[in-house]
C-alpha cells in the first residue's frame, strides 16, 4: 500500500490589501489632506486678517508689530454706514445686475445658434468673440472716453452697464456654448417630432437642462462686473462711481486708514460671497457640465 505524500503548504503571505497594505496609502492620503488644508489656510489668511483688521481701531491696525490681542469694535462699520457709501453700493448693484441680465439674455440665443445650429463660419465667429478679450482696456479707454463725452454719457450708470455687458458677453457666449454642447441631440429630435417650435423647445427643454450652466455663467459675470475698476475710475466722478472707486477713496493724502479700508472691503466682498453661497449647487453642477471645454 503506497503512503500518500503530503505536500508542504507554503505560509500564506499577507495580502497587499491587509492592514499593513492599507497603511501606506492611508498615510499618503493623510499627508496630502494636511498639505491641502495648509495651502487653503495660506490662501485664506489674508482674508482672515482683513476681517480681523476691520474690527480694530486705526491705531491697532497700523501698529508694528501687528496687534493680535485687541478689543473688537464696530466703529469702522458705523462710519461706513453713516457715510455716503450707500450710493456707491447701489451703483455697483444696478450696473452688475442689469449688465448680467443683458449678457444672459443675449448669450443664450447666441450660444444656441453656435452650438445646436452651427453654420460654416462658426469657428471664425467664436474667435472674433474671444479676440475682443485680448485687447487691453487701457488701449480703448481714450476713444471710449471721447465718445461718452460727446454723447454726454460721462458719470452715467448707463455707460457702465453698456461697457460691462460688452465686456462679459464674449466669455458668456463661450461658456454657454459648451453647456449647450452637452445637451443630447436625441432630446431636440424628440421635441421636434412632437411638433414643438423653436421658442417652445428653448423654453421647455433647453433652458431647464442648462440652468446650472446659466447660473455658473451669471456668477462669473457678476464677479467681473462687481470688481471692475478701470472703467469706473476713468468714466465716473460722483453720480455713477462704484464700490471699487469707493475703496480707493479711503486712501487719502492723510494716509491709509487700514481699519476703515478693511471694513469697506469686507462689505464689498459680501454680495459676491453670498451670491456664490446661494448658487453653489447650481454652480457646481454647471462647472461639472464642462464650462471649460
């Protein structure tokens, strides 16, 4: 009777997915997370310092070395609210809101025509749109100033609305075109087979599908218009001056009032921050649709 030969079994090696195998990727992930938080703090530190400075007295804000322990005060905010700053904020609000609405109203049909129903020279049209952003503003300020002066449109909020609309329209068309390109062609074919007209298709089918893209485009236009400084500085004086011009006015020949400037900067940043906060869901969805294509 032949005895069965027992084959030695080699010891089982620990799988790479075991506790030790996961230790290294976990350590690398924790390191990258820590570096990301450190980088975020570095970028956010100036904003945090600005907010803290807005609650200081001017003596504490201008001290060297900087004062970290201080008694918070709202004097700088009270000074802003009791001054004529409200007119500057109102001008910025009107110019930003109206120009953004005009941009969206013109960019949506233009982007539809260039994406859903392109023509032979579509690429040339797109290049013409984006080429207008390549011209430095300083190169055209003189003819714009002369034309506005001849039309008696200097220091007029309508002039800023027109310029902000022209300034933001090219980038809005490019962004909206990329959003329309994400719409499946089968959806448009189904709407056409159901007998829907062009306007009905735009209103009931396309607009709801690209609403996140419209929100992202509108937010970009709001940021650009709200922060625009060069046109507002050179084409306005007292009646149509905007928030960036007001921020510059806090720096006088007597010196820089850092605490007051920080408080004004915080108030100037709030509208854009709040707009981004309320539109964050639509903004994330819009950017994920391929805003940069």
